[in-house]
């Protein structure tokens, strides 16, 4: 927009120059607000009287919590959870109550696209929303919505580059954040799943929520994709009871399947530290994970029509089974088992 000096001069000749800046974060380097403030400072350096306004922008990855919290007037919460490598990390998430939004705040959904937040607010880039057909039917019972970033508990920026290895990294902390939000009265959830360091199919998160992901000896599988490799059976009989009252929307901006050449292991594994050999192995583990899950729910006579997309028998065809393929899968069906 301002690449040519003569174009800039022609714009700045106007009496009232107003510039809105919304820039996504530079992963691991600069937050959305920091990038926006840098751009605004550059504009004011050239045209000192310009009126600039910086808004946070996010796509479901890092920055999503603050973008939505700022736009809606939500409160920020902090909870210590298990990080991707098993060490404690402090995760920030937001709680939004409708009575806190100050009139105009809202989340706009167009079809399954989360487009923007409020008139005076932050911006969320075109981000797919995946939800159960349960929808938000519980909103009348509970107006509290938790806004969670997977990146805050299992993010790639939480792992030193030399330690990146999806065989070991876990989503357990994501489940702990959900538990904390439930304990604070939240029954509606928006979870941004971008920017993770993990490729465990969400099994760590399910373990934190009470799911039993068992190996051949009947013990809980270890953290990370290693746990997916050793997975032999599942049970959701001990899942957190409050989950039956919860509704989930998953925010993402990709449409990769669970496994296959365009699956999560092949497409995203390398950036999480996976070697080509690891990618091939993990892809096979994910396919087996899908089969085990199918068998469990088939034995439980689950009504598959209740699922909008997490049907693992069709995981190679269904969009976005990237990081939380099983959270909706289990939450829709655990109380039928």
C-alpha cells in the first residue's frame, strides 16, 4: 500500500488520515500487537499526524485468546498445566460472559467461518469452525465461554528448537486447561488448535479429562505420538462428568485429514521436529488409532449420526482432524457408553 513514496505523499495530503492496523503474529518472534505497533510507528514516522489504531489478529493459533478477549471484553485467566515436554507451564486463556461485552461485542459466524469479533474489536482471520451438532444449546444454562489456545499449553514456542520431537510432546495440558475452565463454570468452548508442538491425536488431552488410553497391558499409554503407537484400547467411562454439559467449537485454518499423504503427520510433522522416517511411522499409528476408536464406539452402539465430522472411519476424507480429532468424538459419545 505504501511501497511508492509518491503514493504515500498523495494519501497524506488529506486532512484526516486514519489507518487501521491488524497483523497476525510472527510465530515465536513477535506478537500480533507488537507487529501492529511497529507498523503504526512506521506510519506515524512518515506522517506524524496520522491517526492509527492497532487491533490484534489471529487465525486460531497463538494470539487468538487475546484477540477474542479484547474484542469481547473477556477476562484473562492463568493456570499452571503440563507443558508439551511434561514440565509445568503457565497457560493463559479467556472467559467471556455475555453480560461483560458492553453492548456491541459479539462473535460473528458466517456458516462455519469465524470472521470477526465486535464492532470495536479485534479481528480473527477466516478460520474454520468445527463443532458438534450439539451446537451451543447450553448457552442459556451457562453464559460463560472459555477461549483456549492449544498453543498456550502445547505450543511449539514452548519447546526449544533442539528438543522438538512429536514422538514425545503431549496435549495433556490442553485437557487440564479445559478442566480448569469447567471448574470455573464454563460450559461453552472455543479452542484454537494452531501452533502446536504435538502430533498425539489429542490422546494426552483425553487422558487429562479422564479418558483411558491403554496399552496391551492395560496401562495408560505414555505421552506423545509414542502413546499413539502403543495404543491398544480406549475407554471413556471415567471421563469428567461435566463434559456432557459442554459444547465445543474448534477454530482452525487448515483442512488436513488425520492420516494419509495430506494428513497431519506428513504436512505438519516436519515443522514439529519429525524426520521423514518418523513421519511415515506416525502416519501409520494415526490410521491404527482411527481403527481402534471406530471399534470402540461400534461396540458401544454409538449413534454416528450425532457427529458432524469426527468419524474416524472416514478420517482420511474428513477435514481437520489435525490436533483434536478425538475431543468432539469422545465428548459427543462418552455418556452413551
